[in-house]
């Protein structure tokens, strides 16, 4: 058995899971998510737990077993507690401003970058004096929030010499030594 796939998913209070024609719908206090499951994987709700089973030990079935268990677990966690990602803008003059669902980034280019966020993602920008600007993203969908955070980071990845760019809060960057002086 798959170590991940065989674990049951505990359904917290206030969350409902319905399964119809291999479509898993998870509703909770923060929202609703749905996921289509492969026909070979059997999903059932037993004793306030979601249990996934596979028909055989083929490599494909083992892979799908763990995959769908993780996806459904992320959905249950998302609609009950939600996901939050914080990114930090490191660099002189780097700024971010939020106007509804449009994030305006000033990252040292000749133009500002306007990035439209999906409606499922909420954004806040904190800019305090003498500290770096922090962009905070919140959503119930783990995959979507990760994709949006990666796209924002791609506008100005942290460089290894000074560390300037967009990085995740708490991320340890690999730093390189600068140019060494020539010895004569």
C-alpha cells in the first residue's frame, strides 16, 4: 500500500464531502472546492473519514492513489483553515500596491508591472518604514495560491550577490561572495 494513500483523511467539523460520479466536492466555512478523480481510484466517506482505495499494485495506480489522497487532503484543509503565503520585496525602491484584484509592482524596471489576481486569491500589502514590503496572499486553493506566488516571484527572482528581488518570508537564499581583489 501507498504510505500516503492508505491514510484516511479526517473531516473536521463544519466541512462536508460529497462524492458523485468520481467528482469530489468539499464545502467548508471558507469556500467550496471540487476535484475530478480518476475512474480507477475509489473514494468513499466512512465514519467522518475520507478513504481512498486502488484496484491493484500497478505503478500507475500506486501513483494516483497517493496523488488524489494529497489533493483531497489539501482541499479539506483549505476550506477549513485556508492557505497563506507571504513574499518580501528586498531592494531599494521596490514597491507593491494593491488596487482591488490588481497588484502593481515597481521592481526597478523602466515600467510598473500590473498583475491581475484571480478572484479566489485575496491580497494585502504591508509597507512599513525601515523594513521591506510584504505581500500576503490568502486562498482556499493550495495549487492556485502556489501558482500565483510563483508567478509574482518570477517578475524579479532574488539574485545571489546582494539578495535583491522577491523572496518568500523566511526563505534562506544561497549567497555568493563578490568579486575578489587581484593580488599583485
